[in-house]
C-alpha cells in the first residue's frame, strides 16, 4: 500500500474554536447560491475563509444593520455571510 506524503496544513486551515458550537436543532434559512463566509466581521474585500454550497440550511443567529449576518450550519460552524444570499424557510 502506498501512502501519500504527509503535509502540515497552514494555521489558516484551522477553524477558530469560537466559530464551532453544537449543531442547531432547527434551521431558519437556506443559502440560495454558493457564497463566501468569514469567521470574523471585517472588510468586505477580505478573502473568504470558506464557502457555503447552494442549498445549505443555516440558523440565522444575528441579522445586524449591514449586508452581513451571522449564521450556523448543520455541522455547528458559525460564520458571517451575505444576508441577501439567504432565503427564509417556510413553516410547515
């Protein structure tokens, strides 16, 4: 069996501890199209820390005044993303 060469990932590959919580039991919104997320609030032109895939269900944690909101996905990841890229889930 051949094993790939081991590689040490950069520090930027680690999700900050403050951005991971127990997964939510319910979701309020769905990501409309693939969109970027950030672990911390900052300038809009900052490189993203990752991306949510279209169809990802999230719990809206905080809306705020600006274009960004704070959400949590099914894995417990908490991040800032564009509110305009979310669609409210219907009740049913």
